C-alpha cells in the first residue's frame, strides 16, 4: 500500500464492524488512524478549541458519522481554510442525507428514479391520485429501512400516521417486479456491488429488516457500477453506497448512503473494499498535498 506516512482522523461517534475493519487495515499497514468523537462541543471559540486543533493536526479527515448541521459545516469551512482534505465533507453535506434533497439532485442531473412527491400531511386521496392505490412512504431523514412502509389504503396510511417516528415524509411510487442492488463507490467510480433481496414477510430488502445479500448477476455488474459511479459523481461523494432498483435491465436511483457499512460485501462481490477505501483515502491525500507543495514552490 502506498503513502502510508499520512495520518488519518475519522470523525464518528460509533464503532461498528466497518469502522473496526478500517482500523485493522490501517494497523496492518502501520498507518496512524484515529477515531475522533464529538461529545462536548464548545461553540464560542470553536476554531481554537482543543477538539478542532486536534483534528487539524492530521493530514486528512474522513467524515463518517450521522451528525450534521452547522457544526460540521463550520468544521468543513475550517479544514478548507487550512487546506486539509475532508473526505465526504462536501459543503452541502448537512442536507445530503435527506431523501427529498437526494431526489431533487438526481432530477437535476437527469438520473432515472421512481416518481416521488412531497405532499404535506397524510392525505391518501391526494397521494393515490398521483402514485396509484399502492405506494411507499419514506422518512426524509432515515436509514436501514426504518419507518419505511408500504401503503395500499386510507386506513393503512392513517394507522401509520399514529405510529410515525419522524416529522417529514415523502411518497414514492412502488416499482413492482424490480430487483434491488447496492453499488459501493470510491470517488466517481463504482467498485463493487451486490444484490439485496427482501425477506418473505417484508417488502424492504435491508439486512436489518430480514433481507439477504447475494452476488450481482455477472451480466448486470458493469451497468450497475457505471450507474453507481455516475450517481456518486453527481452528489460529490468520495465514499458511498448507492441503492438501485433494476427493472427490464434499466437502473433507477433509490438513495445514496454516505456512511455505508460493508459487512458481507467482500464475500458477495469478491472484493476487498476496506483495503481499496484505505488506499483511496491515502491517494487522495497524497495528490492534495503534492499539489499544495507544487504551488508553494511555484510562488516561493
């Protein structure tokens, strides 16, 4: 592995299996790789705080947490000013998790996707008028298929309203007889994929809802990797998991996950995504600092 001299900080408040795999990979190559957690955050003097000064001592920062909002926006501003590369730290990251925002960006770049609507409230007549009798309800901000439901009647929608966990939802057309896949990307390139299949008692294909993972059909791999790379490029994502529906050999964008877990990916795809991710971070860091070095020499 090249460029192992760089120090990596990862901002995350969780230590799941994917994070542990990254730590192990870094350790095996002698790379300094530290987890930074945001607990007590000083707002006055944020840029001069011990926390931010520690973050700025690294060569590269990888944002891998669900925390977002003005604090991450401000940190992104500080790192740009100090010319420290910020992996997955795009300026508009605060909103990129939101499914409504993602649908709008996909539309901006003409990325095919299921029809989706934001319709204030839980009015079955208004939704069914544009999406048909059966449709999908999704929280604007959510993950792992949580609080996603299939609705086929006014009674079902009203019942869901009584148990909902979020404030804002979008409505999406049900694409029947479609298969679901996830593509993992690095930069604007799709590098690995697998097929997601729903369990017998749930329409959702998420692992957390009983779904299963199997290898992607060989004839679909190239198409999916190309499509996933196009989505990642449109969103400005460094490291992501892109969920895709395929019907009649045509891909449809579902959503982009900025902190994808990759448990079982290597087994299903025959890849080493964790190793590739580490090399991607180091290569991007090296390119960034080499460019700055050339500019310094040029103007010195």
